């Protein structure tokens, strides 16, 4: 199994998700086939394929965090704070 944990860019990522996407991108730039390094990342091949497509069109910056789709929350800050209390 190939280990890409020690790579430069992925170690600089503040978010572990972005680090994983960068660990997938780096070997691709070195000519590795996707199937060779997907197993070492612990993700499915479809996810890596989508990440590579995003990086191809948007550059390495596209591998960063994207805001989740959807509208703003309708709950106030006080209501969100009470959710765990209400669930108990």
C-alpha cells in the first residue's frame, strides 16, 4: 500500500478533508493511476474521481472546503443552542 501522508501540501491543510483531497491530487500529478492510491486514502474511487475533475477545472484551490448548498438556517442562535437540551 502506498502512503502519501508525508506530502507537503496535504500536511499544510487545516481541514482533514482538504488534506485527504490534496493527498489524492499529489500522486495524480506524479503520474500515478487513480486505482493505485485510492485504497491508501480510505475513500471510494468515485469521490477521488470527482475531486480530480474539480481540480482539473478549478485548480488546486477547488479542492478546498465548499459551502454546503441550501438556504440559511431559519433558527435563531438561541434556538440552535437549545437543540441538544431538547433532544435529551
